[in-house]
């Protein structure tokens, strides 16, 4: 019958409690040489890759002063009822000890051996005396590496003149296997392998550097050279396009491999990344030395997001050994086991040419990172019907950029019209000097949008840029595809075209926006706006650019009563009302109906003249003092407005 400890202490074992080698035997440590990073602690417990032996050594661990019933632990009672919980994979329980079968020192010195089950466990396991175990060395009647009941082994330890000393206990994983052990109960105590708490971090667009330097390597940054426009953080996550790599490095990147930064055995089981759209690879940069000197390599998965696993197929950029050539699929646990000593120096995500992705979260090394940077609420700006100049004679401000274009603001929207039309807002500085950009193009696009009601509409950005010969050239940039109905935002993976060649990108050829931003070099933004080809009939509700949302509004009208024909009317005299309807600044509002109400009845109606004036002929009015209410009922370009005036009619 199995026995249980009367009282048991529970001890939490953290990653920092496990030393990577046996330089100090007492306490938790790695028992195999050249396996310093074969085990780590994850949320599953003690996670091990390949040949690994994590044991808890006793302080008294030499081969002298052995005793009957064992020193440190009497295995007859300590093993019977001991348990270990294998949450994943396969693992053995293991007990190292010194044993002297005849109890006589000198000619027959103590033998070092290890005891373990004959078969690895793959779940919660309680050890019983009837279990089959093996000893790595022969002692007494026990043959080496021969399955024998545990009761027989314990009997040989306790029987006759035998004396022994238990020097450690723990778990072991074999070559080619992985395991996760959540807890061990031995000799009255339970040891739970506990992962450190996960810290949470939110990364915004400004916290991802556009290039890699020695000073920013330990922060999030773009890892590829000349890829400054190929990542941005939006409200959805970090966007990557084309050849792009967003990584976070560690401070310690030296070739001294005694510090691992991230122990992959414990880190990978809890690592994950979430791709909201597109496809991205997870990547780990490291240095390693498995006998051939320190080398650099990157490891990456197959592009499937979600939880990472040591059982997944990954690739290394460098050959690790003969069994793991470069750029060839291999199980990640096998890759890590073959690295020898290593140091992780960075981790992150990447996309390849012609692809794009939005990554919202990355969890790695007990840090959960969220990429989020929703644009701040833009400042509102209303563009009035008279706010769009008919041509480019004055470039600054809103104007029509196409010679034949006729655009019109009506009913709160911009109608680009049936002819070729380009409504853009030009900057005052439209010189060819590209030292002043007017606006950061990448940032303005990151936070920009345009709301399309109907028709064929393209966004458009006119720019000056310097070509390869240093000459200033003019180009327009725009999306390849027409806008969708609704709010359109800008993404690095969208296909755009440039009217002029940009670096290696030919003119009028679709390319990812990220590639265009990377290729434009020195530039100046001249304007921004919308464009519709002949027959496009584009209708736009708003444009948001560089923190300003421009809406196309009706004019706020003001109705005035200028004078009455008779200031002291009687019941026997008619009154004529003279007035105006104007826009802000005093401009005339033409058209639209004006009505006058006296004592809850409409008594006169007219239409506003082209010069913004109106005349209302009132009928004979009843005596008394009342208000006349004059209301302009608006047009598609001007709002409704009302004015009151008190009038006294005598008998």
C-alpha cells in the first residue's frame, strides 16, 4: 500500500532558482554538461528540450559518511508515494546517489549511480514499489541498466551491510524528446515549477524606430536597412509591408554566451503572436556555438500565427549541423538542442517582398506586447461652397487642379462632377526646396482617411522629390484602385502608383505603399486631395489629413430684415419687408425660399434674388403688437436661418 507524507510543504521553484550547470551542486541545477539552456520554466512547468537533467542537490553530496537507510533521504519511504506531473511530452524521475553494498570502505569504494523508471512518464505519475526501475551502475545484486522492480532495488539498498547517500532528486528528458513537468513531490515536500508573472506593454508608432542603431537595438525598431517606410503602428497593430522586420533586441548582444537573455526551452511554450490580416513570420535572432565558434543565425517559423511550440517546423538561416542545414524545415526543439551554447539577441516579426501583415500582439520572454496607436481625434474644418478656388492660379488652399474640372459642394458633400476633376488643398510653401517637407508623408498617411459616398474616387498626393541625379522632379502618388464606398484608410500593403519613377520603382506601375515610401527619398508634399476621372462622378463626405478632418458643409446663412416700408403700419396699410440672406463674410446667398409668419400664419412667400436680397409684400394685418418671423429655408449650399422683428399695427 502506498504511503503519503503526513505533512507536506509546497515550494515554488522559479527560473532564477535553477543554475545552468553543476559548479555548485546543492540546489536546483542542470545535471548534464553542455546543456545549460536545455530546460526553462514556462506556464506549463519545467520545460525541457532533448538531453536535460534538472535535479535538486543536497548540501551533503560527497561520497563519504554513507549510512544505513540513506543520508539525506531514505529511498524506501521517500520514493514510495513520490509523484511527478508530466504536463507535456515524456520525462523520467531520477535519483542520483552513492551506494556501498558491503559497507566496507577502501577496497570496495562507494559507487555513484542514478535510479530512474524503466519507462518515461507522460502524465501525472505516482511512484510505487511495484514499478519497474533501472540503475545506471551495478551494485550488490542489482545489474546495470536492467529493469527491476523498485522494491527489489530499495531492498538491495536497505538490506545487508549496504549503506548509501541520496545526493539529489529531479527529472530527466532524453535526446529527441521534450517535456513539461509541472510539479514534483518527494520526501514530504512538493516543488511547483512556477513561471514569473507576465508584464504587459503597449507600443505606439513613435516607439518603433525607423532604423537600427547601436543605441536603439534594445528597443522596438526596423531591423532591415533602407526600410524606413515599411512599418507603422495603427489602432489595429503594427503594419509591415514588403521586406520588413520589426524586432526588439536585448542589451546584451555580445559573443560571450554565458548569458542567454531568453531561455527558449521555457520561453517558446508561452510565446505567441496575433496577425490580424496578411501573413507574417516570427523570428528570433541569436548567436550560438556548438563547437565551431560563435556564429549568428536567425530562426523563423512557417508564418502561422498564434501559439508557438517546440514541436513546430522552423528554419535556421545558418546550418546548425549536418542534420539541420540552412533554410530547411526542422522541429524547433531539435534546432534548439543542436545550438549548443546560445544567446538570444532579438525577437519579432517579418514580412517578405510582395506581402504585408498587421500584427496586434507579441508575447515572448514573459512580456506581452500590444501594438496600438489609434489616431487622436482630428481637428474639425469645414470647407464652404465658396471655399474651393476654380483653378490653380493660387495654389495654396483648396482649389481645382484639373483644367476642365468643375466641382461643387452641395448638401454637405463634395461633388467632383462628371468631367475629370481634382480637388486638392495646396501648401503655401510649394517651392522645389525639399528641405522642408510641409508634412511627414508616412505619418499623414498613417492617420489619414477619406469618406466616399459614391462614384469613382482616388486619393492623390502631389510631391516634389529628388531623383538619383539630384534633380527635383514632380510626381503624383495615388492608390491603384478606386476607393470603396465609406471610410477609406491607408495601409502600407496597399498598392499605389507614382506618375514618375521612384528609385527602382517604374512610373505608373503598382507597388506597395511601403515600397513607395521607402523609395521616395528626399521629398516635399505639395498638396493632398481627391481625384475623379471623366465620368467618375465622385462624391466625397470628408478628408482627414495630418490631424485635420475637412468636411464639405453648407454655408451658414444669416437672414436679416433691413427695413420695413412703413414703420407705423395700421390695419388699413400694407407693409413691405426688405431683407438680405448672406454667408459668413457677407457674401450673397442666392436662391431659396423666404416665408414670413405673422400670428402663426404664413402671410407672404418669395425667392431670394441672385444678389442675396428679398422683398416680402405683407397683406393687411390685424391690430396689436406681434413678431413677424422671416425664415430662409435654405438651399443645397446654404443652411436655414430665421430672424424675428416686433411690429405694432394700429387701428
